[in-house]
C-alpha cells in the first residue's frame, strides 16, 4: 500500500467498518457501484427504512464519498470519484472485515 492510500484507507475504515452504521453505509456504496439511484430505490433494493437510508446518505455526502445530482425532484446519488479511484482500498477493507467476521463465527461455534 502506498503512503497516499493511508488517509483514504483510514476514512473508509472509520466510516464503513469502525462505526455501528458502517455496514449500512457499505451496502449503500456497493449498490451505488452498480448505478446511480435515489434514496427510495436504495431503501427498496437494500430492504431498509427510507429514513435510515437518508441518514446514511447524509453521512456519506458530508464525507464526500457520494455525490448527488442537481435535480430538484428524484435526486440520484452516485459514488464520488474518490471512491471509484480507490475501489481497491475499499475492497481490501471489505475482505478484511469479512475475514474477521468469519473467524469470529468459527470461534463462536467452537465455544458453544
């Protein structure tokens, strides 16, 4: 990993794996990787409450991980360039998170 990747890695890790709402924000980013969508489409696709999606979109907007178009109605969100340019960093965090989750699941199964 290059030195320039460390700040973005830290931001991704904090927003997507280091907080209670991180997994929801990660799901939103993964859905937006496919195509832009409005909050209602995201809520339906991810089977989440609309207000929950709006909340997490605001956090992602505040941290410049997503962008919104300039429409007054039917506002669509898309990944910000910083995310698309650092998709490899994001995917490595996903892999690490899944690996830790799998290890915890295995350990939990052994302890019971």
